[in-house]
C-alpha cells in the first residue's frame, strides 16, 4: 500500500516533468519547400526579351499584337522581320505565297504554319516546296504557332512563322 501511495503522489510530478521535456523534444516545423523551389514568379521571359526581337503578345480573331503593335490580317515573320501576308485561309497558302523562301538567306530551320483556329492538313505540293528549301514544317493552330515562334526566337534560333488570324477556320 505504501508503494501505491508513493506512486499516486509522484504521478502528477512525473507527468509535469514529461510535458516539460516533451516541449523540448518537439521538432521544429520545416520551412515550406514550395516557396524555396518556386522560381517561376521571378522569371518572366516575355518581358525580358531584347527590344530588337519580335514577340507575339496577343492574338485576336482578325490579327495579332506584336511588340505592342496590333497587326490586322495574316503575317509572315522571318527572324525579326514582320511582313503582311496575303493568304486569308489555309487553302490560299501555296508555294507562291511563300516564294520569299526561294531567295532568303540564311534559310530558317523551321517554318511554323499557323492555320487559324484549328490545325488543317497541308497540301503535298506545299510540303514538297518547304522541304525543297531545306526547312522543316510545323503546322499548328495560330495561337500555338505564335507561342512556339516566341520560344524559338528567344533561344536565338533562325525560325519563320506564317500565321493566319485565329478567327479564320
């Protein structure tokens, strides 16, 4: 009985002691790794492009915004040169409409063809012409074509884009 009486008497003191020691043994919370590895908010490729490089900023139903200027209609971009381009729909894109690539030097590595709102099939005649110039062809919708052009141009690659406005289908 004396043993039990002694245990009951020392139990509260023991619990207080464990609580104090437990506070010391708790591990501090680790800092969030989400913030440590999230550098994307510190990198802004769109706004840090040299002024002499073209970059598509927006697309519209009837044209594109390039370096702060809105261009109506189809456009042809080669490196950092922007031209108004005559085709209004993908069926009007012919070797003649891309004849500038017969004389242009240096030849771009790739021609990104923006087909409008939807990806359209490219005629075998046009594919053959582009292949004969030494370029590769990527036919995508105009929104993705503009984005791809921005990325490749920012990398310093020689790239061309022929874009039909997004409202054309």
